[in-house]
C-alpha cells in the first residue's frame, strides 16, 4: 500500500495516485476529445465513442492503466 496521503485504503500503489492537477488535465483532455468526436459525421462519431468506451472499460476492469499502455 502506498504511503501517499491520497492513496485509498484498498491497497492502491503510487501508480494509482493522481493529484488534482492531473485529474483536471485529464478532464480537459477528455472534454476536448469528446467535443472533437461530436463534431464528426454520425458514422465517425460512433467509432470514436466506441474507442472511448473500450478504453474506459479496460481501465475500469483493470486490464490497462489510465494511459492505455499496460496491465496492473
């Protein structure tokens, strides 16, 4: 378990700890990405949202980290 004060009690490692600035940056990037997807034609939007869905599912299921580059 991490000694970092933001780590949760469920045993998160330092890799799981994200500070407020990182969370805000991720929100801005996500909003920009979603706005870009929404500006595309319908078929392209569907593909874009499918990619976002797959990435979020993988992170939530623990199959990749939040950068999409590896397992936990």
